[in-house]
């Protein structure tokens, strides 16, 4: 359920403090002050040159300062909840020893497979490109970091890669990176596995994400076994967002123990990433006295999804093919395999609604006449639904 955010009426607060917010209010206040000082000026008609001058040099600037500067800028940015200016938000974060996280490039490992069953050693050169099909019009590329040798008669080798550019969009799911735009001698294929991610790619932290992390710091004032402390530590160490960490309490491994399950917006964390987070928390002195926190990937539950799409009859064959491809990528985005669409994503301990997903597909693609799902909603516990198979069919075929 979305968190309810209270609405603050700063204009009403200012008015309650007795500060005028209109030109007429400032004119009245000025006249009261003039009268209090014993002024004998009696011509206060709106057409009076004197009051027109006062309106120009007092009322208008004062009204602008109060509304535009005080009400719309200064007051909202004094509070983390309503702040919108980056510098104000960063100043609030600084008060809690936080700085905005910069963008990072995805790093992981891609498996290169030999074309033949056996053969001589093969060189996979640094800078070799592995790319995706176009996803919502964008092709994503990763490059090998170093020269790697596929040993003689060995069928495959894992090769470290880094994203071409920074950003969370490169944290794609299983099998997305599978195209070698330039052939590699002796190599038949290359593909990323489900746990290929070692370093999460991240966009520069948004104002909203920094605000959430700063708010979390309010409750992380003491280094004891509380969620906020560990959430702050894990988000600082990796590219995780605060709302992608889920805690299991009730001493799952005995007194003083808890689990922290991490969930990625796309893909699944590698063993190396999980090990790094556990080492950071438990072996480098950052856990509370007597605490035992285990970091693990959020368990997945395999699901099969089938959808029949009925395109509008006016679409050409090529348009129908493109529509079905886009619909498939949209659904995969909902199941955390890419971030190219604004789909409602699967979550643990929640109901995933296919009727809502259908509404989102209708809004996203005008070419859809009707949708027919082959399954009901998914109710998850301490796990997140993962696609085993996805079938998108043309109902007009």
C-alpha cells in the first residue's frame, strides 16, 4: 500500500502568523501603520496617486516575496517531506552524514560458450561487446573488461564485463545480453545467467530516493539491532534503494539473529554481491553488539504467464509483430527483468494483479483491442514471483 503523505498548507500557516498574502492585505496593513504613526493623509482612494505609488513600491513586492519566496520556496524546503530543491535536500542529508549517491556502471559476468565441443585455447579480447535486442527502442551493451582465455577443450568460461554507460537500466535479467555484434573466433554464443550481477548499476540518486534515505537516518541514530541502521548500511554499500530491503525478525537462527532479504529492480544479485554485503555487515565491525544479521537474495517463486493479445484490425502485420514484442518486454519489466517501462512490479508479501497489469498495457499501447490472461492473480509470501515461461500470443492469428 502506498504511504500516505500529509499535506501542509504553508499559505494558511503564514496567514495565521498575521502576514498578509495579498496586495489588499499589505495595503491595509500599511494604512494601519501609517495611521498609528499619526499620518494626516486622508486621500486613500484607489485612484489616489499616493496609494498607487504605495501599491507599486510596497504591496506588489511584499506580496511577491511572501508568496513566491516564503510560501512556495523557503518554507517547503525547510522540511524533508516537502523539499524539492536539490541543494536544500542535500543540506538536510549532510546533517545526517549522507551525500547523494553518484551514478555507477553495472558489472558482472557473462558466460562465453565454445562453438565446438572441444578445441584449442581461445582468446576473448578486452572490449568485446555483448548486447541486447532493442528494448523499447534501446539496445544495451556490456564490454569485457580484460583479455580472458578459454582453456583448451573447456566448453565455456565466465568473463567479467562492465556496462557501456552508467545506469540501473543495465541491470537486466537472465538472457538479455546474448548478441555478439562482432563474431569471436571459436565462440558460438555468449549469455548472462540469472545471478550474473556483481556490482549494481545505478542512476544518480534522485531527490526522492535521497529524501527516503535521509528520513531512514532519523531512526538510525544508535548502532543497535534495528532495521533502520542496517537499511542505511546496505543502501550506502550498494546500489540498493531503501524500499528494496526486507527484514525477517523473530530470531530465525536463534536469539539476536535476523535476516535481510534484498530485491533488485531488475535481475538477481550474484553470490559475490551477497558475500560482499555480509562481509561488510558482520566482519567489518558495523553490526550491533550481539547481533547476527544474514543478508540474502529475496527468494523467488517460479510462475508461468500466458497472455493472448487481440490487436486492432487496422494494424499491419509488422505493427502487430512489434506490438507483441513490446507487450512481452512490458510484462518482463513487471517481473523485474528490465526497467524500460513504468509497470507495477512484483513484490513479496503482496498480490500481483493481472487486471491492473492489463490496464497498464492498454494505457501504454494503443494497438491493443483486448487481452485474455491464462492465469489468475499471484499471491506471494516471503518471495517474489519470477518468470519461468512467458507466452504472448496473437489472438487474431
